[in-house]
C-alpha cells in the first residue's frame, strides 16, 4: 500500500480535481450568474446562449451610458 501511495506522490497527482474549463467554453462571470439566478427565481427557463446575449447587451448599454468599462471582477 505504501508503494502505491509513493507512486502517486512521485507523479505529482494529489487527487485534486482539475477545474479548468474545456477549450472554447466561456467562463460564467458574476453578471451571468446573477441573471441566471433571477431568471430561475422568476420561473423562466432561459437558454445559456440567450442569457449570454442579454448580459452582453446590458454590459454594452452600461458602458455606452457611463463611458466606463465594467469591472473585470464583475464581468469578463
């Protein structure tokens, strides 16, 4: 059993789950999560692509109205 543990430790495998997203997948930011939560709470089923278009549009309107970029912590 010790040999098995040592072989895993020597390969660098700590048993941690890889949390990287596949290539081409977009990372969901806080604005997207908030929209998804609001849609779910209101009982609406919104497709992921549609939700992304809506939040991108809202982000664009905010930037156009204020002249400021949305904080990268809130939106990508």
